[in-house]
C-alpha cells in the first residue's frame, strides 16, 4: 500500500493498473457482487462450451471425450427445419420485443397519469400478478379455457347458440394467442421499469410545461417519451441478444406435443428438446445453444453499431 | 486506461476459469480410477478382483454402507401411511442385509413425469448418489447409457465373486446379450415369464353385446366395438380417455397386424427400422414401404376420431388417467401391454368393474393377432446395472444377488411382510390378508422391482384371473418368435442426428395420423410423411444399419 502511494506521489501521468484499481476502490467495491456473480456463472463455465465439439462421455469428462469437430452442429442443419424454426423463433421474439415494449410504455404512461392513488396501486398489482404464475399453470389455464370438449370458451359459445371453436387443431390462430398470452404475463413486469424511468424525470420540467400550458398529451409527446428513449433503446438492445432464443417454458407448456400446431409454433428450443430427448445428447444440445449465442452476439453487435451511428449516446458500448 | 483494466480483468478471469476447469477434470479422472474408470484401469481392477475371487470368504465388508437403488416410479408421499409401510418392510429387509453383507438398501425414485430425461440426468451426475440402477434396453436407454459411460463394466470375476448366484443362474448365451464391446453391463431379468406385447384392452362383455360373440380379433372388430360403445354406453367419460401418447404403439400395432415386420429395439422410440419374419436380417422400413396399408390406417383412425372415440384435443389432454378410469368403468378401452391386461382382467379390489357388474369381462386384442406376428420379450426389457459413479459397486452386487436370489429377501422386497402385505392361501397361492389395503400396503407397487424378478421364487397371485391369462400365454407360446436382435447394439454415433430427425418427423406425423387429426386426405398425409422422412435421411440410416447387420450376422 505504501508502495503504491509512493508511486502516486512520484508521477501523475504514468499511472499503473494497480494504481488505477486503487484509485477507484470504492466504486469497484460496489461493483464487486456483480463482478463475482458474472465471473462465477458466466465466465467460469465458459470453457465448458468445448462439450459442443466432442462426443461426451460421462466418465471421461468434457475435456477427455473424443473430439468430433462440427459433427454435433450437423444435426440442426440436417433436420431441414432450420429455416422454419429460426423464422418462428425470430418472428415470435420480434413480436414479443416490439409489442411488449410498446404496451409496457403505454401502460407505464397511463399509470403515471392516474391520479387516484388506490386505483393506481390496485391496477398495477393486478397487472403484475400474472408474472408470478408458473408456465405450467399457464399451459393448463389455456387448455381449460380453449379445449374443444369442455373448455370455458366453448361452453359459452354453446350457451350462446354458436358453433364451437377448435383452436387446438388450427395452427393459424396460435401466433395471435401466444403473443397475447405473453403480453398478459409480461406487461405488468416490464412496465415497472418504464414507470420507474418516468418517476425519475425531473418534476420541474413537467411543472414548467404545465405552466406553459402544455396539456397531458403534449407533456407525453414532448417530455415523457423523449426522456424514455434511452431506456427503451437499452432494453431493446438487451432483448435483441436473445432473439434466437425462444421462451421454452411458454411454448412447451401451451403447445406441448401437439404436432398439428408445430407449423406455426415450433421454435428452436422445443424442436431440439423433442429430438434430442431420445438419445440424451448433451453435446448436440450445447451445439445448438452455442449457435444461438453466436447469432445473438452478432445481432447485438450489429444493433449496437447501428445505434452508435445514429446517436452514440444511446449505444451500450 | 479503461481498456487496460478491462483486459486485465478478462485475462484473469480466463486463467482462473481454465484453472477451475482443469481441477474439475482432474477430479473426474480420480473418480474414474476409484470405480474402475477407463479401459486401462478396468484391467487393473479385474486383477484385484481375481485375487478376491480366489478367496471369496475374505470379502471385506467391515464398513457398513448404504446402497441406493434407482427405479422409475412415484415415491410414496412423505409422512404417509404408505411410506410407513414401505419403511417397515425396508427395516426388516435391511436387518437381513446388514447381517449378511453389512449393507442396507434405500430406494431412489425417478417419478413418472418426464421419467426418461430425469433418469438420464441422474445417471449423468455420476456423483455416487445411486448404486444399483434398474434399466432396460428397450424403454430406458440402457445401451446409450452404457456407451456414455454411465454404467460400470461388470467383469466375470466381479460377478463370480460378488453376485455368484446371479452369475450361476444366467446362462452364458444370455450374458452374451448383455455385452457391449466385449464387456458385460447388465444383469438381465431372464427368468421371469411376462409378455409386454401391446394391444387393445377392452370390455369383453360389451363386445359380446355389440355382436362380437367371440370377442375382438382384428382392427375391424375393434372399430365395431368402439363405435358401438360410443353409441350405446353414453354414460362413459370417453370411449378412450387417451392422453395423446399412444400414437407410436398404435402405429406399430397396425403394422404388426398387417405385416411380418420385426422392429429393432432401442434405436429410437418410433420402431422405424427392423427386419421381417421371413427375412430377419434385411432391414426394412414399413413407414416408407407400406404406403397402402398406412393410408388405410390413416383413414380408419380418422373414422375413429370422427366417431368421437377419444377427446377432441387429445394431444393436449395431459391430465387423463385412462387406466384408473378403466378399472372403475368410466372408459371402454385401454391401450397397453399384456402384463397390464393380466391386472385389468382380474377381479382385484382396485378393479371395481367386477364388483359393480358380475358379468364384466376384460379381453385383450393383441397387435399382430391377425398375422400371428408376436415377438417374445427381449431379456433386457428389465435388467440391473451398476452405476459407474457408485462408491461401493462390490457391495451393490452383493445386495442385488440377495434381493434377486435369496427367498426371504426376495419376498420381502417384492411382496412385503408376510401376514401384513401378503399371505399364502390353502393352495399355496399368494393372497392378501384380512384388513389389507391396496392403497397403502401394496409393497410391489412401491419397490418397482422389475429388474431381476425370478420365477423360481415367485408365488402366483391368487387374485389374478389365471384361467384367462394362461390361455392367452399358451396362445402366444404357439406363435411367438424369440427377439432376434438381442446381440445387435448398433454404433449410431455417425447417424444419430439423422435418427433423431427421422424419429422426430415420424412422431409428428404419426400423432396426426394415429389420432386422425390431419387435414386433407389420408393419401396426402402419408406421402408428406414419407417425403419428410426421406429428407431427414431415413435411407442413409437404413444403409448404415444394414452394413452393421451384415457385419454381425452374415
């Protein structure tokens, strides 16, 4: 310690790494939990990606197993479904990202405009609750609502003298239904972030706008939305990284093994799960995960690059 | 400066990551050495075992160990009466085991929900949490796990020393069928008569009412039966409350009933590849070749679906419990194997249809009846293996030898405590004592010991309908052929991706075909399936399997 302080006193220009570390020690200490977390759970397991390139043997371990090159990657290409799977995954995620953020922003703004405190809290809680329901239960709820023989919706249709609806045999309705279910489940949670961002806007600006005679819509258009822009951009950039990663729990529990619906509902995760369950192949599954990570990484880099070109302030790095 | 800082942090993390991994690899190697790991090490152990074999009495059992036995099945609820009864039996059994081999047994359950993935995951952990592993070459991935290194190679010396009775009771040609690459991995259940060929289980009394005085003996009869039930038994929940998972068995059943196809077990769930009875060693794929028959099948199943035999959204009907509904008369059909039928056709306390209706009879139409195409069970349909992660493989073998061959241990483990869970009647048959409650005292339904049952020690269950069962068994014995491919453990590494893709395609189309859920014509859906199978590489797989067949059999 004394060594470093001596160095600091000798020259200000040539600061060593250790010195820099020492200088920002308080900030680093505050960062430490996050650093430890990411180190433990993101960096330490990283060499394990090697499993995607071997024929994994339990006893020989990841690094002792036979190297097979890209053989584990062939499986996805050979399926002949890579295109339709990637398409479904990406389109669903786009819908989730765009609609999800749009609705969340709208809800956050509406919540912000509500003056009755009680109503505001109650409605926020109610919207938040579905987030805590397990996907398994969501799957059962959807089945109980929609199934043909005893479903709630069909009971009502029959009572009204209408013909029954058969969604579980009709692939075309599921993109709508799944996006709807996703929004129902996630919007409450997502809107909290935006709501917090709105609360963080300097009250003086809004007060000033009010004094200047801006109505509620003008305040939203000219103050709140522009202030939310960085948050929106960052959240979307983060979400884009996972654009080739599907929400396995949601799709598996709602669609399950109903192959009639796969045309519009099969995503990479569900396909890989079904196809590799039969031989329990860690290596193939890791290869697919690696492929998804690479594509996700490329998309984040591209998006970040694009954002940087448009407005450097909003880019992640 | 910032960049430098980041670079340092990253490189430090990389180095530490590598170091961490290095140590974990070292760990796994040591574990391997402990429990007979790689090929070279197994040779060493074999030597030690030989010396031990020379002096069997000198086996060191001074340390008391707990052997964990892994089986599929739902555990009794913790704290329930059921669990207390199981523990009472285990206490008695463990007293014997402690006395004889200074070990005790505990049961490690793999619940039925997603059992295959949990089963494989547990094996992959290799942390010594399980010792004895109940396995099967056709329904529990015995061979893939052996290849992945999950099971311990059992040397002849080890078996002779630690499981001498088992070693002596299994003939040499049966041990041959338990080998992969020259090493024994499985101890087969080869002395237990059972039939697990699938078929339709139905109400024979209702079939007679429907005009099938002789019962159901073909798919056409079955069609008559289900339609009659739909029209006349209106208080049923469904004719068949299927949960949408029987598509493959139905399709296999149709093919067995219309061809001489003999499927190869254990390649994939769909039974896509096999030989035929007249030409066992030429690989055929009925999914591609039996187009006309499959179209007929697709049409017939559409007919069943339109008649409303099963729930409309059958593929999402995960909550069905058809078998229990069959027991109480809420449904008219169950699709499963003969062993299940032996239970359902018997007037046991659980099967209340027989109490409610004195005329009730349960029949079985087995797949392949029309063509006489029935294949006897492979002896590795049930087998015991030892986990390669086990800390006490020797003691595990000793415990297995006792529960498989020792009459006292066998009866305790399979039936429970005599006088509580079972008893002998005047004819020497097994009955249930007074006050017996099948819900809580059925030990057999809790130990799930399907990996080494032994007909020398079995006591026939007096509640079973032996007249009907023996009659059907005799019929099977007349037409059966032995499973011909017991020794064929294909090396599928290079074609695994294609097999997975073929199975996936076949499964997806068969769900639609078997449950009549496809849109468009039957011809179209079958053609579409065949095209998809070809894209997935079914012909490459056939060629590869054929070349391995030729190498083995020709």
